[in-house]
C-alpha cells in the first residue's frame, strides 16, 4: 500500500508539472524532480533550488506563475510556512488572477498529498509497534488481575503451610479463581469455541459451515455467546436429527450476533437453554428460537459488543478540504472567464454533488455530474472547459480502469474538439485538454490516499486487537496447563494434610510449600514475565516479525554457547534493534548476525532503510541498552553507510556468567 501511495502522489505531481512542461518550460521537469526529492527529504537547499527553477521558468520561458505553487506547497510543509504568503504575493505582482488561483491550488494540493503520504508512512511504521505495545499492556493488565487474586491467595497458603496448618479453603478458592480466569480470557475470543463446535458436529456426521464475520475481542459478550453456542450444538448432537448446520457470527452497529441453523426437527421445549434467555436479557441482548423462512431450526442471539474506536479520519478530512478548495478554485476560474455570475448556481450544484458522493460511486450522481459538466459547454464555451476535470475524477474513482480510461479520453476529446471549434489558440486547447486529465488525477489521488489511510488504520487496529486476543488466549492456556495443575495438586495435598496426624501432615505441607513456590513461578509465566531471554529464540521471533512487515531477513548465528546474562542482554538489544527497524526506517532488507572471536561475542543488526537524520545516541532505548551492556563491560556501536544502518553490540568473554 505504501508503494502504491507513493506512485499515486508521483502521478498527480507529474500531471501538474506536465501542464507547464507542455507549455514550453523544460525547467518544469526540474521543479517536479525537486518536489519529489523534497517530499522524501525535507531540506532547505531543495526549496532554494526549486524556487530558482520555478522563478527561472517564469522569467526565462514566460511560464504562468501557477508553477510557483510547487514552491509555496513545499514551504507549507515546513515551520516557515508564512513564507508561502510571500510567494503568493510575488505571484500577484507577476501575473493576472487566473494563474494566481492555479498557483494557490497547486500549493494546497502539494501540501495535502505530502501530508497524507506522511500519514500513511507513519501508520505503516506504527502498526507492528502498536501491536507490541498492546501485547505489553495486556500482559501488565493480566499480571495485575492475577497477582491481586491468586498471588495473595498463594501467599496465604504458603504462610499457613509454614505454620503447620493446611489452608484448604484458600487452595480451593485459588483453583476456582484460576479456572474462572482461564474461561474469562478464552471467552474474549469466540473463534476457538466456533472451531470446537464445528469439530463436534462433524464428528457426529453433520455437515457444518462456519462463517466468522465478527470483530474480536468481544469482551464480556464472548462468554455468554460461547455458552449459548455450546448448549445449542450439544442439543443438535444429542438429538441426531440434523444432516446440515450453519453457524454464523457477525458484528454490526455495535452488536455482535450469533446464529445456529440446522435442518433437523425443532425441540418441543427450549429446556436445553435453561436460564440463558434470562442471562442474555440481563446483558441487554435477545435470544430467540424458532424456524426461519427456509424451514431451518434457528437459534439466534444478539448482544451489545465491545465498542472499538474508529480509525483516525485525518486524511479523509484533509482530502475533503483540499478537494473543496480545488472545486472552489476552478469554479472561480470559470466565473472569471465567463465574466458573469450566471454559471454560479450550476457550479454550486456540482460542488455539492461532488462532496456528498465523494468517491463518485453512486451511478445517479455520476450521471447528473456528467450532464452538468458537459451540457453547459455550448452555452458558456471556454469558461466551462475548466470544469470538465470535475467529471474525470469521479470516473476514475467509480469505474474500473478498462471502463474509466476510454470515458476519460472521450471527455478530453470533447474538450479538445470544443476548443478548436470555438477558435481557441492551439496551445490553449492543449492546456485545457491536459488540465481535464490533471484535475481528475488530483481528485483521484486525494481520495485514493485517504482510502489507503483508512484501510491501513483499520488493519493496524485489527492487528492490535488480534494481538490482545492472542495474549489472553496464551494466558488462558498457561492458566490451564501450568497453574491449574499446580493449584489442583496444592488443593489435594492440603486436604490430605488436614486428615493426617501432625507428623505425617508435616511432610505433605512441605510439599505444599514447594508447590506454592512452583505456582508463583507459573503465575509469573502466565503474566508474561520473562526473567531470561534466549538469543536464538529472540532471533527467530525477530525474523518472524520482520517478515510479517514485508522485510527480507538474513539470519546468521555463530555465537555458540553463551551465559545467561550475556544471552539475556543481547536478546534485549535485539528486541530494541528490531523495534527501531519497524518504527524508524523504511527497510526492505535486514541482516542479523552473531559471531565470537578473540574473547568477544558481537551481534550486528543491519538494515537498508536508514533515514537522512543524525544518529540519536541519547534516546531512552539506546541509553538503556548502553547501560546494560556497560554492566557486562560491553559496548554499543551505531553506524550509517549510505542507506544502510548498523547497530552492533559487543560483549567480552570475561563477563560471561555460566547458564
């Protein structure tokens, strides 16, 4: 998407500059090239060269002052944006009102396109770091929940065991809390329950179609939906009267819906649902059973879902604002050429239709736009030719290219023929014809970038939500597989110790103490705490994350055996390095390597997405890593070679601590 966005911006800018190149200014190509460079690297010397090329084009080749809009647009992207007003003032002194309007429009278009491209790059870079942050926050929340309940209970059990008194009630309560927490974490995602239900039905010989269209996490609604699903599927399997079942979930308008339909016979009563209708009603939802229009037995439940934030609408608002300025600007040009206010009502209608059906996807609006754009040409002639771009933009947005391109070419042909018929000079006919395409490209570019931003924002937020779900499912698995078994053993030993005489009970309570320590360790694991890191494991994780971001990874590990402290420290360095690659670069390739030589182990992370900015050695992340390495008499080295950036950590062998 990011590449497509860059090509869209380049296409629009090339169209704008092409108008002046066709008009006879070779310097327009230099202005275009400098504009593309400036969008990538915001440097004042580029603005200076661009200004020289633009003003040179005006004075040497007698180009319209509209070309100065590129300079003003570049200035709008800097802190010295008031200088854009100086450029506008110079345009007013050098040219008439018509090209000055074009100059202002070009400045706004350059600013809008560059700002939205920046936004898309930021969203792209932030999507994985946001997911990592969401996972970390979820781990902290899970740790706080579990430490508050289970941690305190384990402390109580251990204290009682030391006193020689088994605390059976606390052990039973802890096991119940762990099981409830596991169910609650699992209930955040309905997908595993749907998979289990499908497996049960297929095992019973029932053809099953599961259609998952809901958005996770579901929040408290998940547990209740899972319960309804289990009871309904259990009833279908028990009755063995169905041959086909369709289970469908969906999220719409803040409500999550689940339906289970099958071709069996309906139950005489709804006893299998027990008190679920009352629970659903108490949660603000509805639970209905019956037969649908296709004679399918249906169980359907609807519950209020978790309200998720809408993706940021910055680019949509900006694109709409810039489009409005373009429409108003070209309308002003039409009024100036007409020398009358008579076309104003038609222009207002066109602007309103354009902004209300912004992407031209409504056929009726598109037809009306075509009529209002082409029909008045015989009446207003030259003045109305500047509005034909209002039609080519919606055509490009609404139709596939194979249909849009011929129609856009037809509109351009109408403009060219009309210009020749009414006797306009040949250069002016070419200008109007090309401007028809360029205006359409501007409209297309603005809203293509806005659409890409919306899609990327939604994908980023969806990734963060899925990471939270995965983290909670991991916690549920660990609660069941690790802590659940340990707590069950503690309960068993505590009950046994209560029944035995003191001497034999002492041995059982010693086991309870050991198990409690193991349970505390399991609790830390469930909470996501990691006291030690595996460099090989972190390297595999880094390769997976970078590959998910579309970055080609080369991994070469030659460090051999390492001690615990060295391996953990280098693992932390690798995490920070990968985070920086994702957040602060536009890398396409990344190389991770380790080697041991002359009493030192060296780890290097290289990527080809270095930005043209000074290396930040004093940032919080780099400072933390430098401190951790210094504790092992190691060092951190940062270097840049062209587009390649390297982070290297070196630790001497004498600082190794045996694992």
